[in-house]
C-alpha cells in the first residue's frame, strides 16, 4: 500500500468460517512479527464458536489430555 512517499504493510486476520476480517495490524516494515503476533493471538486468545468458545490452543491441549486419560483408563481396566 503506497502512502505519500513511504510504504506500509497490513496484515489481516480472517475468520475461516465467515471470511470476515476480525483483526488487522499495520507496520512500516515487513518483519515476521507482523504476522506472527496475530498467529499467537488467534491460537491463544480468539474464542471460536465451533469449539465451544475457547481458543484453539486450549482445545488442542484438552484433546491431548483426554487422549492420555483414555489410554490410562484402558490400561488400568
């Protein structure tokens, strides 16, 4: 995006289901932290309806915890 005499870079976070833009950030450099800070936010803070309004990282952690519990129950029974 050109503005006056310099460039700025814009990163958008798009909801996978609705394709709505749910967040954005502007930077004057094309460093990876522009896209990384939003990846972290989406994985650790964004509440998603399809997975009971919890962040994806929390959902994944609960899944693996349940897998371990199920295996332990199978061994003990």
